[in-house]
């Protein structure tokens, strides 16, 4: 069994996921647009995302634009991204911070060599972690 984050956007899913694909290491991105699925879709919604799938390492992040559903700003969670090195944590944190809001600055903690939280410019909350080695 595996779990995945599923994010919703208000017409900006493709923009966000194309940015994530450039920012995160080892990615594989697939985007299906509404116009690909429904030939009767009208602008601007024909360019909206029906389904996006971003594979980052061994994890999946899924998303779509909300279409006729009421879009609500995401709250009560973070998408956690665990990286191997403090330098990678800093690089990704900086990229996600551009145009976003830092909610906890990137720093060393009792559990991580680097840890920080940010809400990116599309409203997605992220937790970036370069963990300390476990054990002795």
C-alpha cells in the first residue's frame, strides 16, 4: 500500500507542476488537460489540468484544477519532501519560497540537519527536511 498527496489548484496546476518538475530531483511529469479529455471544453478550461502526476524519487504527487468545484486554499497539512543533503534542502526551499511565504525559516533542528516550511506561490504548504542520521 502507498499513499500520495493530491493537490487542487484554481487554474494554475500546470504552471505549478512544471515548476515542481524543474525544481525537484529525479522527476517524471505527466499532465492531461481538460481539452484532451473533453473536446467540447471551452477556453480557458480546455487548458486546465484534468490530472497531473509527478513522480519524485519513489513518491507520487497528484493534482488537478478544481473546475466547477469550489476551490479552497489548502490548510491543515504540508507536503513533506525529504532530501539527502542540507544543500539540496536549501536549494529547494529557496525555489519554493520565491513568490511564496516562509512559515519557518530553514535551519538545523534537533531532528534535522536542515528543516523549514513554506507556502509556495500557488498556496501549497511544503515541509523540506534533510534529516539527521538515525541511531548512533
